[in-house]
């Protein structure tokens, strides 16, 4: 019987950029911790805010937009409101029109992730929703700045 290895928490040094996010009262579920769907919102918020701050993504008037085609998350330690979190971002693969991000959720000041996952964007024309021929050079440079081997 072939068993998959259980994912392990990652460390802060496995990420290049961090975004701080405040948890909200409504993030907690009936079990007293942040619900799993909120983690995916944090993934999206962290990645897109990095790209917007870098000046390579304009969600309203840009020539490309990123569509999520794959995502996953591994959970280790619960987060609860009012705990602030730091979201670590790293790029693990840059394709012609796609990018794979590794994202870690850290309780503030923790060196080990409470959760981490992967997020794959395919960058498309906002008009046709077809993949772009190639990511712009400035976009790729911003991605290369946070690249780490998988």
C-alpha cells in the first residue's frame, strides 16, 4: 500500500514576502477557530496585494487578470479571532502564462506555519479570458524577486 507523506508545517524563511492581515469576528466558525474558507481569501488577498503594490496588476484596467485554476491548503494549528496573521508568499514556478505560489499562514511572531498551501493563477486577457501568450517582462521580474525552488 502506497501512502502519501503527511505535509509538515513550513518555516518563515521558506517565504520571501509577508503581508499582515487582521482576523475578524466573523472569521471564526462554530468550533471557535477561523474557518477554512477564510484561508483561501487570505491567499487571494496576499498574492493580489503584492502584485498591485509592485505595479504589475491593475484589476480594473490592466491587460491581464489572474484566474485561479488550482489551490490547496494544509492545516496544522488553529487561528482564532482576534489573532493577527502574517501571510508569507513565494513563487515556486513561473510558466508562460501561469504562476504557482506557495502561501503560508503564520500566527503573528510564530516561526512555523499554522497552515500553508499552493495557489495557481493563469493570467488571461480580461476581454477574451484566454491565456496571454507570455507574461510581461515587468510582471516576470516581480515574480522572480520572490521565487524559491519548490
